[in-house]
């Protein structure tokens, strides 16, 4: 970089190198002939298909008609995949290009957030490289297709360095933006990121003054307002309905399994925690805090904490204490960068040693890919035994999802509990009449059902889930009809004549929807104003 005096050429070279790294990050995986989805794969894929059909709807109007699962999961994590799907039709290539894009964006975010804080190119570059090529990110994407977790992962550096800036300079915008983007991507990661920030605030609470607490309030308002379109829908659904939540295992920390430790980046964490003992006295005050926070969150992710005792308490909302390891990975990646940059600068020929370090890191990344691919091919990792059946999901030949076996009950997340007995019927577009005779409908998408009605029906229970507190518009051959929700919460209409029927069901927006739009708009406008002020400030500084 010393040879690149022009800052624009320097930045272009760095960004191009990130694109190269992003491609290398999945180079070996491209030799795979299928994509192991993991147990949740079809669920996330169905969310993507629903998003692609109607990105602004909170309801599935195509497959599981009426399901409000999109109201309970953020959509921002589907944006990259949705954009690429416009140009890439092959499923396998689409998933790989999405992975490359996300790693590339993550490298840029990690590098520039670190650079803005440290003002050190080498430290920032090492941090971005180590953090975004870690083994867990490959496992979560390739093995689980956890789109929400991966997208939220990209914005963790904003939260980390934003927190440090808040503590040291009382600047709140970067932290607020990071939390907002994570909230938009993955709610569980937002919970862990918030706990991470809270631990930092506890460490430094004696330094806080009134202005700090005012800025904390600003952060809270910005995050809540910008995401009002999401959390207000959840409040509405939970208030009026008894929702079927996903089944979670008992709360527990990470096991002692060598495979688990390797696949989740714990080797990196343990090595740095060990080295940190020797480097601790040489660390700056803030780096000492980073080390101590890393120790705390690593303990929180382990079985040292009796998490199982908190299963049925509000703390149970965190679901997976092991996810604290994401934050340990974040902080240790930074400590690796700090230690690595210092060691390289003290070398007699730092350029050669830097090249060696890059090769070593790339080799580690290739090893990570190879390990993930072997896992997918040769073990049942990512699969699960359900009712004595092995459930495994793969994409073969890059053209379709092949499900070797499936327990459809596992995909009834966030539907009304009263609908659980009819959920499969809804999925297969099967309704019934007043005598409980099954009737198969032809679903053409966008909430439209076609029926060749051979006899008068006193009641027609449609394969469309209805939620209390939500109004619907039901048209039969373009004529509005009255409806009601039966005891199993499917939309039901009466007195249907013989003949061909086209039934169109649409969602009616209510006052809660419009309040959420107003609050989200206010949040976005606030960020736009803050961004505009920053641009003007930079412009005036450049002119001087």
C-alpha cells in the first residue's frame, strides 16, 4: 500500500482484493454438486419464494395461503438474493453468487468501520479478512442457509466499533445504524447484539453523563421507529391470536465436541484468549476491555452457565446461548488484527511476512471450505431424525430442491394454534364444505383460488388461514361477499352456487399498518438528514 499514493487507487485496489477474497471463500465449495440446506433450509427457501412473489406483503398469498410468517421474520436478509434472482435463474449459481456478494459487502463494511475507528489500514484489513472468512460463516450459509444470521453478521462491525465510538467520543450514529440493520435482518442476532452493547455500557457506566443517556434514547428511538413496520405487526398478531411458536431445544451452551469447537470458530477464540494473557499488559485500555468482554461472552456461550434452569423464563427468548460465540468471533478477530499488525511492523521485512500471513489465512479458509464440504457429503450434520426418519434437504443439479424426507408439521411456524390440524390441508390447497367433504382448489397465486363447484354449498371453508385482528376482502367472481373465521381460523364463506368460481382474497390494511409506515418513514428521514449533514461536513472539510 505504500506504493499506492493516490487514495482512490488505494481504495480501489483494496475493494478489488475483497472481491477476489469473496470468490476464493467459496471456490472449493463450487466443486459440490448439491447444497446441503440443513433442517431449516426449506423454511427459509419458502420465505424467499414468498418475498419474491410479493416483497411488500406480510402474508403468504401463494403456497401456505394466509400464513403471516413474513410478519414474524425480517425481510431485509432476502433483498440480496431477490435482486440476484432477477438475473440468475439457476438455483445453485444464485446461492453461490449471493454468498460471494454478501462476503464482499461484509469485507467492505468490516474494513471501513475498523478504519474509521483505528485509522490503521493494516489492522483494518486483517480484521476484515479474519472476520469474514471465518469457518462459521461458511457453515451457517452452506450448511444451514440461515440467510438472516448471515446478513446480520455483516453489520456486527458497525455495532462493535459504533459502541467503542459511543464510549470514547459519545458518537451514536454508527451504533444506531448497526443495530437498525441487524434488527431488519435477524431479530435473534439483534437480541445478542443488544446484550453485547449492554455489557459494554456496564463496563463504562461511570463515564456516562446526561448527554450519553440522551444519545442512548436517540439510538432507541431511531431503531424502533425505523423498524416499526416489523415489530408493530408482531404486536398486533400476538395481541389477537395464540400463535404457534417454533419449537426450541433446551437452553444450553456449546458442547465439548471437537467438531463443534472447530466448526464454530472456537479454536480462534481460545487461541486469542490464551495469547491475550501474554499481550494483556501491552494492550491499550480499550483493548483490555475488549479482551475482558470476550472472556465474559465466551463464558456466557458455554455450559458453565446453567442455562437449562432459565428455559421457562423471559431469558428463554435468546433460544441459543451458543450464539454469543458470534460476538467472541468478532472481538477476537479485532484482537488478531491488533496483535498481527504489531508483530508484522516489528519484523525486519514486514512485506514478506505479510504475504506469508495472507497465504496462511487463505489456506485456513480453504481448509474451512474443505471441512464444510466433507461434513455435507459424509455426515448427517445438518440433518435431523424426526419420528425415526432422517430428514435432509439438498439442491441437486442446480435446478430444484430435493427433499429426501420431510416432516411438514415443522413448518407450521407462526400460524394460529387453532389452525394446526388444518395447516397441511391449507398447504395443499384443500378446503371442505359443511359436511367436511374435502375440496381441492386450484391456486393461481396472489390470493386467488379457482373452484369448479358441482353443487350448492351452504358453507365453504377455504384453504386460507385467517388471523384475528386482521381484516380481509373476499371476492367471488368479482363480487364482494361476507366471510368469517371458523374455529380452525380459516376463511369461510356461505351460500355458494353451482358453477365455476374465482375466489380472490386480499389483505385490508388497518390503522396499525399506517402508523407503522409513518414511524418507519420518520426513522428513514432521520437517517437521511443525519447522512446529509455528514456529507456537507465532509464536503466543507475537503474544500478547506
